[in-house]
């Protein structure tokens, strides 16, 4: 029973953190891409990776006084989500 509550709690936390990371990315990169003339969709890879363009955009956000988005938080949030889903699947297979 405790494991089921833990899995449900982690699932909720993983979903919440993933949505918050996507919102954080959207707000920061919308603000910065608007200033640089790029589209928000052109920075979609910055949601989960650190590339040359993403580093440049993060630097621009820092210079504008905006807390730059860090993809490591997205990786952490999705890891929590995947662990919770794996726990729920294991519990389902055990019949709990």
C-alpha cells in the first residue's frame, strides 16, 4: 500500500515538474526569441538539450535579467515521471 502511494505521489510530482519546466522554457524562450527575431519553435530543442544556439539564447536571457532555462531540470522531471510510471507498471504486474 505504501509503495502504491509513493508511486502515485511520484507520478503527480513528475507530471507537475515536467509541466513547470515546459512552461519555464516557453516563457524564457518566448521572451528571448521575440527580442532576437527567432520563432519559439526554432528553440524547441533547447527544451531538452544544450546546443550552441541554446547557449547563446541562455546568455541573452541572463543579460536581459531573466533567469535562464536549464534543461537539466527537464531531465530530472522526466526521470521522476518515468520512474513513477515504471513503478506503477511493476505494481500492476504484481497485482497490487
